[in-house]
């Protein structure tokens, strides 16, 4: 019979510790500081957070298992052409930073929905909030599906069980700890992600004989494509 599980007890221990630490961060911020008694404390931490943890958390919020697994698979299957998507980000980031954010900052709005209510009324706020809720609900399903699929493939743990456990842990520390718990957990999780990424790169480079050899293998496999466009027809 083929062995399904490929992880050892230490791997399961790390997964359990990560979930417990994330939960503990939420509990800590629930019973410390302002204890989430006000809207300002819960959503914007009374504007007491420095720029560094906020910036790190913003990076973490844009990275998920969908990106780690999906972009890796895209590069392996079709090559590096997907890197071109970073070019529009440069323009989009500039527009957001110098076009939109100064307006929100001057208004001292807690969220974009508060601005929409002031500008267009309660109906606009409710409608946009509902649409974003639908979008986030669908996106969260994909985000939860990706790591659960990886866990099922490597451990044999039921995908449904993984989705429920991960979803409950994330919902728990976010809801009771507020934005401080979310920011701190993001920093903790992105640290783990980068450690894992560098470990994988280091292990792969050691196995094949260095980073140069990895690049050569990709070149021979015609994966280094930065200027070739494909058009697909169904």
C-alpha cells in the first residue's frame, strides 16, 4: 500500500504551534491595551501602530497560499512571463498613494465605507459593503481551499477538516483581537512564509548544484520568458 503521509511528527507540531500562536495573539490583544472597547481601537488601533508593522502586514495581506502555490505552478508550467503583471502595479500603486490615500487621510476616515457614506449617502455605503462582502466571501473560499488542498496532499488530512480548522482560527483571532491582532499575526505568518521559501530555495539549490544550475535548467526548459506573449483560443 502506498504511504499517503509525507510529513513527520515535527511538521505536525509546527503546524499546531502556528495555529496556537495565532490564536494566542488574538487572546492577548483581547485582554490587553484598550481591550477593543472602541471602534477606533478595534479597527485602527487608535492610530498607535508604527509604519513598519503596518507595511509588513500590508505585504502579508497580499500574499496567500493562492499566490505561493499558483504563481509557482504558473512559472513551472508556462514560464516567467507572469512577472509582467508587476508593471501595472507600479502605476497603480503610485495612483493609490498620491491620488486616493491623501483624501482618506485628511478625512480621518476609519474605512472607505465611511467616506462613501459621507460622499454618496447610506445607500451607497450599504451597496458597496454588500458587494465587497460577496467578493471577499468568494475569495476567502479560494484562499482556504489552497492550503487545505496542500495539507490533504501531504498529510492525508481531510480537506473539509482543514478548511474548518484554518477558517475558525483566522476568524477567532481576527474577531476578538481587532486590527492589532491581525497586524501582529500577519508579521508572524509572513516571517514563517519567507523562512519556508528560503529553505526551499536553499534545499533545491543544494540538491542540483547551486542557483546557477537552477537558472540553467529553467533556460533549457524554455521557462525564462519575459518577452513572449501567448494567445489562447478555446
